[in-house]
């Protein structure tokens, strides 16, 4: 077994002596336990998860779905970039969800702004779907569709080759379709990327780099 257990452990004794887990000698990727826990992955607002080490190729089409829960008005959800300008990005800025795409000719953004008393940063689960089909991009939040006109109709492929960064990204990594540097604080679950007939559900415990991210358990409510 090479991976950690997604669980809470307490009251451990060795030779009838209770271990002090309040002041450990060293700690790595261990978070506190919560009395009420939900399925999902907790992002503590300090880091990110990095997926697909060899690089994810968006190209002409991709459909992204996920569910998020946060009380913060700012935070990176997902970014895939390239060494050039081609990239896609999903982020929360001032309580709005933005989906940016650059197929090489320029950045296009679909923005969802909650209306009236609706609030995406209310600590409740919200469903997000972001779709890029050639030069068309759209965003669906909780069933509400937003799409935007793209003047660059002949530029259809986002030739990305970098990892998928979720919830933030390292300081030395360039992201051409994200405006925010704020790491996401809250919970994410059910991240699925679909290309044609190929659907992939991403398990954060299999990320090749995790910083400030705790797979498999979300606190039941923000404390």
C-alpha cells in the first residue's frame, strides 16, 4: 500500500501510552477531523491540486463538470495552459464564475453573475458545467446557461500541454486564462472532463502534487 488512508484516527496508544497528536514531531498532508463530514475534497485556501503530469491537451473540444461549495468571493477553480497563449481557465471573481478560453487568437470569457438574492459563495453546493466546442464556449451554473460570442471563429483549438491545476497553481507557473492568483477555499467534488466519447472522473488522491488539499472529506460546514 503506497497511499494514505482517507480517514480520521484518534486515541492511539502504544504500549498503553497515549500518543500526543496535538504536538507531533512532523506533519505531512494531515488535516483536523470534523464532526460532520461530506464527500468531496477540501481546499484550505493555500494551495492547489495538480493532475495529469504529462500535460492535458484541450484542443478543439472539452466539457468540464464539477460541484463546488465556498464562502469566499474569489478563487481559482481550474486552469490548463500552454507555453504560448492557448489556455482555458475557470475562476470565481467577486462572486461571479468566469470561464476563459484562448484558442490562440485572443481570450474569450463567458461570465455568470448571480441575480437577486442568489449567491454562489453561500457555503452550499453549486453545479458547474463549462463547455468549449471549437470556437463556441458556454457556462451553465445550477442550470442557468451563459454563452458568449467569439469573434475569432477561425481559431478553434486550444493547444495546451501543461497539467490541470485545480484550486490554484504554483507561483512559478504561468496561466494564460486566469486573472486571479487566489487559491480556492472550500470543497470540490465530481470533477469530470469529457472529450468526445472519453469521460474521465478525476480522483484528487491521485494528483501528482497536492498542497493544502485534503481528498475525500469536506467539513460539513465552515467553522
